[in-house]
């Protein structure tokens, strides 16, 4: 985005093509906003921290349902196009929690990419492929993974507090955030490195 954004916008292309390319390159710009929502929502919901706009639970639930429906249509169409087994459609609802769980590492990567002049792009640090067990991954800098686990555990506490106050919808939301961050953080920390280590 940093190196090609202006080139695309000034290029001799139809406006629709420019917009599509720019949106594709900047799609992870949403991740810092997702992370900010995950970090602040327990404090606005449970501890009276002031917020800019009160969207209310029904509006938030509707937005989440709309995002889920969009994922279902998008990934469902893609799965149908590549003739994926129908059972794979059951994984589509996990797209939203996975995106939330990845928001910390994607935010760090996105901001590093915008700020640092020299930084490598490593999307999935692979350590080889084993025909019996599939790809193996090497975790180089797990600090972010520890932070993801910490966020997951914090949201477990917020879930407990919300349910204790009989805030069922909020508690369910915090439980999803808890599961999202723990899924990604623990998954990273337990991923197999070279020789089967983590």
C-alpha cells in the first residue's frame, strides 16, 4: 500500500479498477479498528468509559449478523466456484472470530508496513512441508502471540463479569473475543517448527 498506492491512484486505469486495487492493498487497515473495538468495548460496557456513539446492542448485533452474512455469501460463492465439499461451508462462520483473533498481529504488521521503510513481508513463516502431516510453521517472534493469549484471558474475565451482571448479549460477545484471541495466540505458540518443536 505504501509503495504502490499512489502509483495505482495516478495510473491510467478506470476509476473502478483503481478503487478495487487500492481497497485490496489497504484491506488490513480495518484491523487496527477491530483491535481498538476489542480493547475498549469491555471498558465502555462494564466500567462506564465514555464512548463517542452509543450504537446499542441491537445495532451491534445487526452489524455482526450483516458481516457474517457477507462472509457467508463471499466465501460460499468462492467455495462453490472451486467445487469445495459442501461440508466446508460449516467453517464459514469461523471467519469473523478468526479475523478478530488475527487483528493484533495484522495491526502490528500493517502499521510496521506503513511506518518502516525497510521491513520484510512474511505472511506465513513456513518451515517445510511433510506429506503425512501437512505444512509446518516456524514461530520467530511469539511476543504478539503472548499478547493475544493475554487478551483472550482478559476477555474471559470480562465474560465472567458480564454474565455476573446478567448482561447476556455482552457476555456472549466477550466470550467470542476470548475464544478468538486464545485460538490465534495458542495456535501460534503451539505451532510446529522445524523438527516438530514450537
